[in-house]
C-alpha cells in the first residue's frame, strides 16, 4: 500500500462524508460508541453496493485495506486544489 500524505485527515473526512452519504441513502445515524472498524466496513460495503468503488479481492478484505480504499475514494471526490491533496 502506498503511503498517502495527510492520511489521517483524509480518513476522518472519508468517515464524515461516508456517514453523510449513508444517511442520505436512508441509513439512520451510526450508534454512539460504534467502532471505526465497523464504520469503515459499513461505509465500504455501501459504496461497493452503489458501485462507487471497486471491491477488494476477498483475501485482501481487511480493516487496513478497506480504510485505504476509503481514503482513495475521498481523494477522488475532492477538488484538485483541496488543501489535503497538496504536497
């Protein structure tokens, strides 16, 4: 996996936007205390279901790879001049 600059901030943004997307799709808010691991998997599977991201091979489907896929997804949603995409 290639290291991405501002990975932590991009991940946080991916979770926020992913949660918002899930709510627009009819999901209720995530329960208080739900782990990031569970949020990652839920958002990841929703995006796959809606064909917004390409699924990982089954043998690579784990927390770090799903997290990385969400970070890649959010980098493609942001405008090119966004501060988190700058070097």
